[in-house]
């Protein structure tokens, strides 16, 4: 006789598909399913890893294929020609426009090949034959039959194709931008060094003091805070970050005069200062940074987040009095170049290489990340891996060299909110650029 309990038992393996009523049993069943799924995936990965070890081409194909489609790779640009007049409100890649213009000029100025010369000679001879024919005879021949029309149309098509091909070879073809999927599948760099020489003429005419690259002035910066601020220690740290800078406190005492930003800028201009930096405060924390380029502006308003002073960074170092180098990365639009030139004026043009200090301003999705490091070159250890490039291959020339870095601080993040034409926004004054809420997440301004 078969017992009732044994008759009601499910077959082996059916427990993973059934859903028991007990909550604890359901939790245990979920854990079993998850472990089985993880073990199967792990087995697939190890099997594929063994195949890649035997055939290295499989790994190269996988790295080319498995590139994530991030927001940076989906970046959208505004449509603009080679001459950008008012480019502050446009998201235009200045380097791409200039490169396209140079390619078109080179194509138009390069000498013709033998094939192109022969095609031009054939076209010229055809034109001469057409000129020899009387216009009245040609019109009468066109009216006689349809066969001539077909032949003429065929010849016209051939001429049009020749002319279109010659136009394409002569640099008149429109270069189409790659799609988001093509940009994602192509190995491209996430960060790019800023070319400060690529400045639109209209932008340089608007701000001649910022774009003076030939004779740059040595910076002299006046640092202050908002009224009744308690961020005296943070302002002193900024004097350590910006070379040749002085911190002056602002007060709002009832028996003292409350100096405005215009009065402070006039005071600083009379004493040969080149910039005024105002540290804003919110709930006793740094919330913003306003930078005034003297003597007449413009004035940049940044919001500040993620302030971390140097002594709170693990493994931090102590900064010296050497002038640091400045690295500006990923500023590509006209507004980005304007912002990059502002930071260029805050640091000396000739850094002290002996101090090995570097200040990096990285633009990523319109957020500016400030970092300060000290670097040192040393030999590679046996336990360290080789330096790998963006394509996943080992870089040549740096097999036995390593660069050690030590962060000095402070570190913080900025976001540009507004650019005023003059010093401090007044009633009726028009600003050059104001940050707006973009509906498209793939469009960036810097």
C-alpha cells in the first residue's frame, strides 16, 4: 500500500517551479534559484574565459562589441556652420568645425589627379561640340523623337553623376555626424585636452582681456567671502590653491560700511589685482564661487558641491609654495573655451616644474571637478600590472615606468550657472549666458 504522504509528494526538481504557501519556504526557494542562476552564469563565464585564453581574437571582438552606451557617448550637438557668431548659447564643437573647414580648404586647393583631369577634358570637349551645333537644329532634333530625349537624359545623368562625384572629391560633400550607436561602438576617449588656440573671432572680440594668450599677465587674486560669513578657514585654503592670492574678510557690522562687489572690484583694480574670487556660504558650508575678471568683467557664477579639504583625504600630502601646472580637459564649446580661459588667467603661465604640483579641471557633463596632486615617477613593481590603453592593449614605451600621485586638496565640484557681461548683475543689465533647464539629457553646454 502506498501512503497518502508519498502520493502527494512532487517529483524531484519540481520544487523550484512550484510556489509554496509558507513564507520561509518561499524565501529558501528564492535563494536556491538565485544560487543556481549564479552558478550557471559563472560556469558560462569561465568556459568563455578558457576559449579566450586559447583564441585572443575573441577577447578583442568582445571588448569592441561590449562598449556601454553612456550619456557622454550620446552627446548631442547643435547644428551650426563654420562661422559661429553668437556661440555662447550653442552647444557646438569648435574643434570639429575648424577641422572640417581646413579639410574643405585642403581639398579645394589640392592639385587634380590624372583621372580627374581626363574627366574634365572630356567634359570640356563635350561642351565644345555642343557649341558647334546650331541651336535651331538642336531644338528641332529634340522635337522629332523620344529616342533622342532618352539619350540626352542618359548623357545628362552621366554628366550629373560626374559633376557630383567631382564635387564630392573637391570637398563639397556634407560630413554627416555619427549616430549614438556608432559613437558607442567606436573606441573614443572619455576626456580630451582643451585646445586653447581654437577661439572663435566673435568670442575673442567680445572678451579681449580673457583671450590675451600672447602676453598673459601674472595673476594677482583677491579672495573674499559673502557678508557675515564663517568660512574663514576655507577661504584661507583657497589662498593656498590659487598662487599669489590674498584673503580679505568682509563684515556686515552696523558701524562698518558694507562694501558691494563693484566697490571691492574697483578697490582691487586700483591695486593691480587681476581677479576677485567670492566664496559663498549656505548653512556654514561652501555653496558657490563667484569669479570677477578685472577690470571690467565678465563675472562668472558657479555653484559648489562636494567640498573636501586636504586633511580629510586619505593619504593626502602637504602643498608647497611652488606654482602648479594647470590641466584643462574636455572644454569644447565656445562657452567651454570661455570658461577654460577664465581658469587660465587664475594660474601663472610659467609653472614651477620642480614642485611637481598639478591642478586639474575636468569637465564632465557640465560639472567641473577640481583636483590638485603631486606626481613622482618610479619604477614598476613586480606585482603591478602593465599600463593598458583605451583599446585594451598594452601601451608601448612605458613598460617599466609608473607615475605615483598624491592628492593635496582641497577638492570640490563646480557648475556654471550664469555669466554676466559686466561686474555684478544690475537692474536692466543683460547677461551673456544663463543656465537653463535642458529637456534633453544628452545636450551639454561646456
